[in-house]
């Protein structure tokens, strides 16, 4: 009897010790075998297209897109360009694929890029022929604001580099323009951008109007039906612009009624040469050069 009690006591003590050894401290981290899956750069969705991997070869039918692809570091992927692509200079060695309005479908099929990008519409019959040849076609509409321009950089960076790094790549590429526009902020007051001798004026839903709204206040409201406003001299006067902005070719053909406006007579007229106009019509981060050119003009006018 004594031995049985002693044996039971010993077993109870052993069990207590074993339980003590398996106690988990609240301060001890719990190890698990569950790990989070790392984010992958692909698939990427841009517009209606899904990319499961980077296009190794591409063609561009828009000068701005060509430039953006090269700025983002993917010039080696670019094997074809439009007849109008002239920057950077080395793109002239790429295959000439025609233009968005008149694509050379046979040249595209011969070059066989995996992807063809355009900012302008391409005729359906040409898209069908090109896609039947094995090339995907992506249309990214021309930006109507500086913000949309940034998003195009981001989309192109996503297509060629994946979604993880696309924002960082876009930020880096467009930084020269972003820095320049910060310096331009508030440099002029109320303005009107005159697009043509018949006094078509850009609102903020047009890229040029939005671009110059970073300098000051655009006096022109976008018409309800969209597009640009077409003014007469009296309507222009009623807007009371402090500054006028226009291409050089427009300044030389202005109606005499415009020249009596205070902004004109006091010399507060910013004039854009052909190169500056082209940068605005084909916007990329090189627009920073136009920003600094305009700031130089503003400085000379105010000092002069």
C-alpha cells in the first residue's frame, strides 16, 4: 500500500514537471509556417489590355510615346517608330512604321513587335491586319492635363517594368517638369491662351490651358459642349486678362482689336516659338525647357 501511494505521488510530480516544461511564455514569439506571398510585378492591366509579362519588343506611332519609352529606360525594347519620331536622335535607326493616320501595316508585320502603341486612333482595318500579324495594339489617348501626362508615364512604366516600380519610375522621369512647374507657380495672374487668329482660346480641359494654369489663373471656362472657346475681341476684353499667351505665328496675325487690350499694350504677352509649341503638342518631361523659357520671358517683361 505504501509503495502504491509513493509510486502515484512520483507519477504526479513527473506529470507536473512535464507540464511546466511545455508552458509557453506570453513574451515568447509564436513561430508559424504561414508566409505572405510576395507581390509580383505582373500581371498588369492598362486600359483594356492585360500584360502577364514585359513586352520584349515594341513599336510606337506617337513621338511623345517614343520619347517616354526611352526616358523610362526601355529604348532597347523599342524596335519601330513613327515617321515623325525624331527624339531622341538614335530612334531614327529604328524601323519606320508609318504614322497613326497612315500606319504601314506591312512594315509593322515585318518588324513583328509584340506591342504597338499610339496616342492617336488607328483605323479598325489596320488594327485588324496588325493584330492578325501577331502584334497587340494599345491606344492611350493624348493627355489633356499635366496629371494625365504623369499617368501615361506610369502606365508605360507598368507595361514595361511591372506594377511594383511604375510609380517610382514615373516620378523620376517627370521630375524635371514637376520641379520646373513648382517654380512657375503664381508667376503670372489671370491669362488667356490664344490658339489661333480667330481667337480660339484654350480652357483647362485642353492640355495647353491646363499647363499654363500652373503659372496663373486661366480666364477661359470650358464650354458646356467641351472643346475650346471661340471669342470675339469684345468677349476677350470682358475677361480682363492680365497676360496673353500665344504662338508666334498667331501674334503676327492678331486682329487689331486685340492690340488695344491693356495686357497687349503694356507688353504682358508671352510668345511661344515653334519648338515650344511642338513640346506642348507632344508633351513629355522636356516641357520643363518651355517652363524655363516662359519664366525668362516673364522676368524680362516685368523688369523691362
